[in-house]
């Protein structure tokens, strides 16, 4: 029987996905295994794969097949069926990919690869002046990209870029959730500061061997439900989760001599991403339907396992006794309560990636506010450091001593990723909402966690979120799972309750 247009389209899409998975494996290798001297040749390999993928995806044949399939009512009648979802997702990505002229794509790719390199050097030397002209170039290019993509009439250019990371995300929508969140977070952090009490950091002051730390965090990841027969855990400078598809998930973590709590937090975070990637629908591998929803929902799962499970008192009733098994008497005297307190310290700091669960969101809000102004033209790159430092003083009450630990600390802007940061905090918000819903469905989750039982929570999430693939857009999924749209209340309730207990507020 000849292939139908839909089968032909899916066959082509799955081929393109093979290129994507191969590129992802090369980048995993670059971060974990590759000798440093391999970088130049590897850049060539990666650039070739991304060009092949782009060319194949934007070919007229894809456009023709898409149009033919869209005209077939049998495929689109049920908007939530896998074929309809595949067509919806492909149409959006296809139209978007065609909106950029090839020379702008090439110019952007050249500019970001130079800017990323200059940024790394400039950050080491604390030399914002060296990075500044490259940032200016990227902002000009981003504005040109935004013009090509366009944005809704009541929106702004930031929206055009955010759409590439999270369909439907707009600055106004972000503002609506961030505005009520900011003053309550600032007030909460001030109350903690005024209390003058800083709990002991018992998990992060003990020197223990790295190989024992690796065995410990692996044991936890496995218990949470990460399947090591379909994935790996390795070490990289910046932890991430990638891989080729649901049966080959590569996650990484990092260790210090005396930072066990941080290593566990990073590992549980990536394990959340990893379990999600391992649990998308098997029968749709390589199709849009078989992928996770956008960045916010993905981040909600890493945050849920890291913060809502890993920083919960009941989790430590199960986990604290493991310390003795893995580290002998190195953690003598560190019981469930001491470990739990150590995992829940709140301390305003300079660096986003080292921030605790509470202050983290303020780091994100500052970036959102500044990148929106940079793109809109009412903040110049000359004035960025001063604006950054003023925002840190205002929201976190800290003085920024240099630009390396200030406006140059993140890689995102150096690779032209503006419109991305808010997805981290939205991940926190969704995590709080999903966890609340899971608790009311599952009953006493604390009794389960204390026994080291995470299967019921994982199954609940798999049924409602992971196995749904891309059926719903983020906010629709949230309504489907929780009965309501994105809201900042559950996260605030969670933080106020937890810190009330920990800090006696
Ligand atoms: Zn993450």
C-alpha cells in the first residue's frame, strides 16, 4: 500500500529527529568526555548537523505535505489526537523557521559563537567593556529577528523571541504572575534577614570522597525512578539533561569536596528532567507528540523533584540514614532534621545558579525586567551594569562588587537567548501547583516519602503529564491537571509555610 501523506510526513519528521538526537549526543560528549583539543573539529560537526536539520525541515516538501494533511478532516477533527497535535506543532515550527532569512540565521550563528567566546574571556577578566560591543550586536540582531517573527498587536518584541522557547508566552503574561510575587518574596527574605538566625549547613561542610558522593546520588536518583538501563549520570561543569530519545537519556551533575547537599540538589533536579524524558509516549518517539511540553513544564518537573520532594522533611527521614551507609561516620550527628535544615537555608547571594529556592525567583525577575528594557531600547548596554547593580540592591539587598559576578554571570545573553529566563520561575510556579494537586489526589505523601516510596507520585505525574507528550500547551496542561491556570499563590504558600517552620517566622 502506498504511503499516505501523513505517513510520509511523519517518516520525514522522524528522520529529522535522528539528526537532532545525533547533535544532542555530540554536545553531551563535548561536555563530558571530549578532550579539549577536539573543540574546533566538533564545532564543525555540530554546525553541519544543525544546517542539515534546518535545510531538511524547511524544505518545500514538508510544507506541501503539511498543507495536504491539514486539509484532511479525518486527521484534524479531534484537535487533541496525536495526528492533530503533530500537525499543530509542525505548522508553528515550520512557519517560524521560514520567517528568518538564511543570511540572518547565519549572521546570528556567527555572532553568537564569537560573543560566547568573548563573554567567557571577559567574565574571567571582569572586563565588561570587552563584552559590551558584542552584546550590542546581539541585541541588534535579536531585534531584527523579532521584526521577522512579528508579535501580537497588544504585545511587544520580547514576545516574538519568547515564543521560540515557550509557545504563547508574553511579557504581559509574565508580568501578571511576577508582579504579585515580587513584593511578597522581598518581604519574606527581609523577615528572614531581620530574624538574624542562620541554620547550620550540616550537609555542605563535610569533606567526603567524590566516588562515594556519586554512589549516593545515583542511589537516590534510582530510588526516585530514573531507569539506569535507559540512561546515564555523568559529571560536567554545568549540570544538564540531554540524550537522544526516551531510551537513552543522559544527565549530568557536579561535585565539590564538601558540597554534598548541592550535588544532591543538582542530581535530583536533573533526575526530574530525566524521568520526564524517559516517560514520554513510546509509540510517538521522533514526533512532536512524543516530546515534552515547553521549557516551563520541563522545569516544573526538575523543580518538583528537587525542591518539593528533596527539600521536604519527610524525604530526609528516608534519606538521612543513607548517609551512614555511604559515608561511614562522616555525617555522625546529622539526622533528618539537621539535613532538612541544611537543604533549606535562605541566603541572598550574587549568583543565580547558587541561589536557594526562595531568592532564585528574584534573580529571574531582575533578568526579565532588564532584557525587556534592553530589547525595547530604553536601557542601553552602557547603562546595563548600573541598572543590574541597582536592581540587586533593591530586591536582594546586596551590593554587586564586579560585573563578572553581576551582569556577566550567565551564559544566556552571550548566546542570544533572551525571552528564556522567566521559564525558570514559571517552572517553580507550575511545580507548586502540580505538587498541591498531587497531594490532594494521593493523600499522605509524607508517609510515602518517609518510607522511600516515590512510585505513587511518579505514576501520578506520568499519567497526567509525562505520557501526555505535547498534547496540551503549558497553561492548558496546568488547567487539565490542577483545574486552574498559572498562579503564584501555591508557590508563595509553600515557601511561607516551609520557611515559617525552618526559620520560626
Ligand atoms: Zn532545569
